[in-house]
């Protein structure tokens, strides 16, 4: 079921069924019609991810859908009230976007649409996957807890499988580490963006989404580092957007891709890593996770995964 708690004003947007990127949809229509889906378990980690989802929705005037799936167990149900959802108006007031006593209809004046969806299912991952398949998002925003080893295997993973199986562009926000949106103030810290690139999957789409995201925040002085891990010493040929005050750097290193990317994260401290992704390629990937999933588990900053489009 879905509800508003007073925050679905502004009418309904048509549900997106195409697979164009956020940047393509804005450029093609002139008016953003972006759908952002944020699954939340109401934890502190989810509230950090919610801040990122809300800020991006505000900047792009998108529809933000906050989804909570309560695990249904006979005799152990817990009633969830709409007040347990993260407060949109309270957050916007804390960020000085709305007045403290703002009424529900004032949320719509920001250009956003807000929906809150609550459901009870035995398998939250299956429920969220069906929701994304029925209502394909332009962007998923997920909290990650970055478990490793046996600890990861003993807990049901949701974020990585949901992103992989839904084939949606996904922003992973770490529970511990650096986000680029401050939950308390809404301030944006997006000055260094690391983009690992290769010949396949094609890094051009990841580059363009990184550029679009930074452009939406109207950041000045953004530095993009393109990192190619390979033995051929050749950087893939990519088209670099030109914007005053923004710089592009190309770097080629040899070694294991995951180790090299995480070493760059440690040494350079980017605010965001943007990766083209192609999902699991073989049994080893399925066992230990794809390159992107391993980066998500090990990175200290948020990771934006951009799926390779079907040829």
C-alpha cells in the first residue's frame, strides 16, 4: 500500500518505462520527469541515504518514492506508522529550503513529488525487486553496510542484489564513510569524482552521468579523475565535456582492478566513485561479487553504479 503523510502533493507523474539515462531524459524533454526510489529500513544508515535521495530529487525536481517493506512473520507483526518514515518537510526545513511551519502543499512548490510506500512481505528483497520491475526507477539510492567475509554471508544482502537484478542505476551510500550530502545541513561536498574506465563496459555512460550529477548541484571546481587499470597503457577514447573551472585527469595503472581502485580511493579521497557495471560474468563473480560490488564493500565514499546498456 502507499500513502502520503501529507507529502504527495503536486499530482502524479507518469511512471517511467524507458531505459534512458537521467541526463538523456532531461535533455530530451526539457522538463525533468525523473523517478528516484529509496528503499528504507528506517535505520540511521538509511537516513543518511535518504538525505542523498532527497537532495538529488530537489535538485532535479524529481519524483521521490520512499519504500519500506516490513518483513511479514506470523505472530510477530509490528505496526508501522507513517510517522516512522523520514520526514521530508522537517528535513527541508532543517536545510532552510522550507520554513519550519511549512504546510504539505509547500513541498510541491519545490518541484518535487513525494510518495511513501509501505508493504509487508516475507522476502523484502523479492518485494523490492518486483516493485522496481513494475515501476522502473531512473535512480535507486541505497544504504550499504559493507560487510565482508563470513559476516556478509550470514546476513541477507539486499542492496547489491537489488541493484544488479533490477538493472537500475544505483547510488550506494555507505553507513560508515563519506557521503557527499550532509544530512544535518544538506550541504554538498562533490569536488573529486573518480571514474574507473575500460573498453568494456563502456565508460562513456558513467562519465556522462557523473557530469550530469555534478552539474545538477552547480558545483564549481570539480576535478574528475579517469582511472584505467590495464597493461596496455592505453586510455579508452572518451568524449570529455567542457565546463569552465572543471578539470579532467587521466591516470593509467597496472594491477588488480579492485585493488587499484580501492588504493586510489585511499590515496586521493574522492567524494564519489562512478562505475560502469555489467553484473556477474562468471562463477567467481557470483561467489565473491562483481568488481562493482567489491568496490561498494571496500570504498570509503559513495559509489554510483551505471549499468551497461544492452547492445
